[in-house]
C-alpha cells in the first residue's frame, strides 16, 4: 500500500542503511523547510537510469535527526528506519512508497553467530582504537536486520559491495552475502599483513 508523500534525498553512490546515520548537504528548496522529526526517503543513485526509472527501486525511510542551515545550504543528519520501495515520484523531489515486509531473522542463531565471529575477526585485524566498543556492540545486537546493516555500514566501504548488500531485502540472503564479503575482506587483510611482515623482516 502506498503511503504519504515525502521528500526524496538523492544519494549519489551512497546508501543509508536502516539503523544507521548519514549526513547530507543540500541547497534545494525542498529541504529548506525540513526540521527534526520529519521523514525523508533516502534514495541511492548509481547512474542516470536510477533517476529516470526510480519506480520499485529500494530506498530508506529515514528520520531527520538534526538540521543545520548556513545561508541557502542545509546540512541534514538522517537516521535510517527501514527499507521501502519507491512507487511514484512526484516532480522529481517527492515520492510515494510501499512498505516491505521483512523478517527479523529470529531462529537463525547459527548465521547470527557466524556474522559476529567474522566481524570480530575483522576488528582484530584492523585493530582500531574503538575495538572493544565495537565488539561489545556486536554482541549486544540481536535483531538480524540491525546486525547485518550495522556490519555493512561500518566495514563494507566499497560502494558496489555496499549497494549489493543494501538492495537484498531478505535478511537471511543478506546475511549470507555479507558473510561472503567479510571472508574476502579477511583474506585481503591477512594477505596485506603477511606482505608487510615480510617487508619488515630483517635480512639474514
């Protein structure tokens, strides 16, 4: 069922995952009246074809968390709520959308734990300052939708991979794709670490 008409934020080669935040900057008049608590449709755009044929494409229903304005430019922080499908675009900058029925992945504990394990392994390989905080947060997240989107947002930085995961609406399929991506990233990190250790190894 189509719902209310909302402003569309076109995100060029970016995605806003549900449960995650993203800041956008715009000088368009459609965002000059947006305020905290309003809702916006964050629509990832790969190329001109996505702009010309947006119907039934995936977007993120999001909430405006904060707005800062300087002259004619608005900086808007969005928080993703859930994936939706664009059903109709009105004058390019507003859209109607349809809800997507999704499951929370309950009962698939094995897949959830594998995601946590792979993510924690990647955290140790990257060795970032907030490692302990990340691991605690990964253990805290139970909802498979939230877990997959958080991991994707934080670790998967290349847009083609991010978009592939984002566009998969089935959470079980999304988790399996993400595990495959994490495996590739872990192998890449291990390879780089071995190369670095070999370069730093003193000659005998």
